[in-house]
């Protein structure tokens, strides 16, 4: 496991000093008349309140003595909340909630199954919650994007889809090209992020470990496993969402339904 | 209203199609006979395209029934029906890939069969390896017709297939329709062009606007 040589979490004074950077953002907003000053303050306060609350609960949940089932309950709650978030962000997508629930559940089972099944990480409360958070949190935007692009692609190529249907193909076979494009579009940002890691940016997990005093070589190993985890998770969620959604775009007799306009 | 015979190919009974808040088609009692070329005319918005789309089951009636050879379309397996009742659209819809790949969308064809099909729609065999999306409008529409013929349909629905083509290309397509009709395929051909309707039609069906009545 990771060797921790020293903790460097900022003191409360240090944290308050970090608030200077929020003040900087407020200054930019005021100077350029961006009109987002209120939003910046709200975001900063909300982040502090949410993290403090989560930190309090996590202290109990990830305690080594805490039963593992608490962690799994936490994971289930994260999956449900993420599915709600997808529905809220993409209200035009039919059946967004159940499909997102299915997508996040599938990726959680597969990704965490690989991580813990192969012993990449030890199955402890301290590992389950953060890793599940990585899986769900990093798949969220891609899942929304996959859902919206699936609708958009099918809508943009309605004539092509109907030309396939008119040849006697099933609805699912008629949208293969559109699904490929939607999933590819949703996957590309994560692929690019994975490619540029270490060169363009240092990811949060690795920075956190190094700041916490872990040797960089160990931090790299953890980060690499996390990056692969995220890449696989995004691939699973986007694919499940796109395939699941494609079945909702057709009637029982395989006619293309009227598609919702993007909001 | 003239009944084409006791066993029409398609029979529309109290059919209305409503989509997007508008009535797209209204046909109380409309029969379409088997065989030859039936030309369907009428003003824009009369429901000509919707009528064809009902025949191919891309659209379902909001009310009423459409019968195909006496059986309600709702009781017929849609995919097999669509293979029997092929459709060519107003604008050609080439799929990305070569012409040969387009022709193999639903049929396992060897190179000889691809060439044969291309010849049938007056395209040279060497077109097979060209990108389908790079064909001219006329070539593309003929390729789409060839693609539709790969399912060996007994009925061909043609929704203003020559509207975006030059006269020469349009004439080629008309000749193909005639040749198909002579070989036993029933052709339903929608057109805005009265001269084409007169030239091509064995039977004429006019849909009036608003879509209240239809007469054979």
C-alpha cells in the first residue's frame, strides 16, 4: 500500500488565505463586468458547506472499523443521485433516469469488480467510496453528452435512419452509425484527457497524494490505475446510455418516434 | 370514388394521420390496385408522401386501418413488410461507404450480382467502388433504387424520386419504373409534374387539399 510520509493539509488559516483566490475571481468579475460575482460567492460557500458535510459523513463511513456495507450504501446513493443529475441536465432525453441508473450501476459493478477482484486496491471502506466517486463523478458529463448526442445524431440523420428502416432493418440496426458517432463524441474528451495527463496537467488524485506526502512514484501508480478506471467507466456508461436510449427512439413496430427538440 | 377491384393491394379505411398537431392525411375509403404504375398527384400538403409512408409502415394511421392484400398492416410483421414494399425517397439517401457496400446493406451479394443490379438501373459496373456520397443526384437516386431492389420487393413506392433530377436523369428513372412494372412489380409513383403523371401512369390517384377525399 501507499507509504505516507507526512500530511500537509492546510490549516484553517491557510484555508482562509486560499480564499484570496476566490477574491481574485470576484475582482475579475467586477473589473470585466461579468455579472457572476454572486455565483462565485455562492459556489465557494456551497463547495465549503458540501465538502464539510461530506467530510463529516466520510469520517464515519471510511473509518477502518466501519462496516463495509455502509460504503456500499454510499455508492448506491451516489449512483441514484448521479442518475437524477443526468435527468435534470438532459430533460429532453426520454427515460433519462432509468437509463442513467442502469449505466452507472453497470459501470460501478464492472469497474469496481475489476479493481477489487484483481486486488488492484484492497477492499476497504477507505477505497470503495473514493473509487466509486471517481467512477460515477467522471462519467457524469460524458453520460449526459452521450444521451444528448444520440438524440441529436438520430434527429440530424432522420432520413438516413428511415432509409435503413425502409429496407427492413430493425430500429437498433438502423441507428448503428448514429450511435457510434454519439459514443465517440462522448468518449473523445476523456481519451484526450488520458493522453495529456502528466504533460499538460497533473490530476487531482495525484496532486492530493503528493501533497499528503506520498512518494511521487507511488502517486503515479495510483493515478494511472485511476485514469484507466475512469476511461473504462466512461466507455461503459456512454455505451450503455446510447444503446439503451436507441431502443426508446422507436415504436413497438419499429417506426422512428417523434424526437424531442434539444433544450 | 372508383373501386379498383375486389382485392386491392392497399385499402385505406377511415384513415387519418395526425402529426405535429396537423392532419397529414385523411382517406375515408381509398383503394390502390395491384400491378402497373399508379401515379399519385395532388397539391403540397395533400398527404401524398404520408400515404406512401403509411404503405411502408414508416407512419401508422392515427385512426382507421390500412389493409395490405386484405390484411391489416397492424397484423403484419413490419420488417418483412418493408422488404416486400420497398421505398425510394424524394431526396436520395446514400449511406457512407462505397456503392457496393450500400447495395450489400441488407443483402449478401457477390460482385457479379452487384454489377447486374447496377446495370439494371443503368449504372456502369465500375461505379461499384465509388463513394456513394460522391455520386451525382441522378446516379445517387438510381443507386438508391438498386439498393431498394436488393430485397426483391413486389411493390415499389417512389416519393417524387425525380424532383431534384435533370430531365435526362428523370427520364432514365421513368424508364426503370416502366421496366419494373412490366416485370410484375407494382409501382406507386408520387409526382407534382402533370406531364410525367400522364406519361407514366397506368392509373391516376389524386389527393385533394385539404386532405378530405381521394379519387381514383
